[in-house]
C-alpha cells in the first residue's frame, strides 16, 4: 500500500520541477521586457517629464492585461467577474508601483541604462529578505548564498567609489524596494483570481496616482506628433506585458527561488545601452556577471537536486 503514496510524491515533485522551470523562463523573459521598457523610457525622458511618462506607461500598460483577461477561458468559465476579494490591496499596489516607477524612471534619465538597471537589481535581495516576514517563507543557506553571490556581483559591476554612488544612484535602489513589495503582494491573492485582473487593478491604482501627480506638478507637455504616441504605446505595451509575466512567475513558484534569475537583466541592459545609446561600460561587467549568473544557476541546481525538501 506504500507504492501509490510514493508514486504520488514523485509525480508531485516532477510537477513542481516543471512549474519551477516554466517560472524561471517566464521571469527571465519578463526582465528582458523590463529592460526594453527602460530603453524606451530613457529615449522619451529627454523630452517629457517623468510623471507624464509614468501616466502613459500605466495607461497603455492596461491593454495587454485586458486582452489576456478577455481571451482567458477560465475567466469566462468562472462568470467573468471583475471583483477581487482584496480590492483595496489591488488598488493600493498602484501607489507602490508609482513610487517605484518615478524613482527608476528618474534614474534612467540621468544615468547610463546599464548602471541604473544594475543598481535596481538589489530587488532580488529585497524579495528574498521580505518574503520571510511577509510570506512566512524559509530561506535556506543555498538560496541565501545564491542571493549573496548575485548581490556581490552587483557590487562588483557598480565599482564602489565611482560616480555611480551619488544621490541619484539611490533612486534605483529605492525603486527595487518598492518593486519587491509590489511583486510579493501578489501572493496574497487567491489562486482563483486571474493574474491579469490583479495587474489591471494595480495599473488602475497607479494610473490614478500618476494622474494626480501629473496634475499637481503641472508640467505636462503636449504630444504633437504620431511618432511619440507610438513610442508611448510601445512603452506601455511592453511594460504591461512584463508586469503580467512577472506576477505570473511569482504565483507559480517561491519568489525567493526566482529572485536570483532577475539578475539576467544586467547583461540585457548592457546590450541595449550599447546598441541604442552608445553606452559602453562593458569593462565593469566582468567578473561581476559571473557571480550574478552563478547565483541563479546555484538556485536552479538546488531545485533540480533537492526538490521540495526544506533547506537546512
């Protein structure tokens, strides 16, 4: 009578590993889209104020999630409800999102794309640390070591003592903290709530705050050409898709297990900065990137070999 129990355990472990692998792929792709969005924001930041960029980012960012929701068979099957049990949290996430966006977008305007992105990758450290008090997760020595390696790689890439350490350089780190809170809060929603709906609630909240901020600042610039409208639409579409994918991955697997893989965004940002803005800080990439990628591979090894056993 023990064989069925053992079989169920094996099937459960295989399913868990499969979900984790999918979550890793999704989170890496989401981070790539975030870097593309960063390049678009940097491109627009020279002509439009950051609060206006944040407003249109959230306005057009709702569209991908609405499309996903409309084409979701499960959502139609469940009655097409737009209600969320924790709707206050759903909208409140928008405030965190705006704080993160304004901080990071400002940094992108005044810093190299790769440098701002690298500093923002303190996020995985925040995710892993905050998942303990907020979600009750246990972070063992392997995951802890992976994050330490990744963060050590970030420090090496930043090259302490350089011009990166300024007041402006604190903005991406602040953005990382708020983004981490935004991502982790998605775990409080019931599994039955569609991810796209969670993202829509966050976007509506962020859009409301961004509109109020834009009106308060009174620094809006008229968009008088079709090309800029297309840039804003692309920025919102890419960013909205990235948020949807990131929430999806964080609901599929333990955030502390996925967080080291976010460091793959650093080489992505280096390539985008070089290609589009002729920024060439490649000398600072090594050896830090080896620690960053090594941290992600260490977590992947742990998941493959240990499975669901708790770390000690």
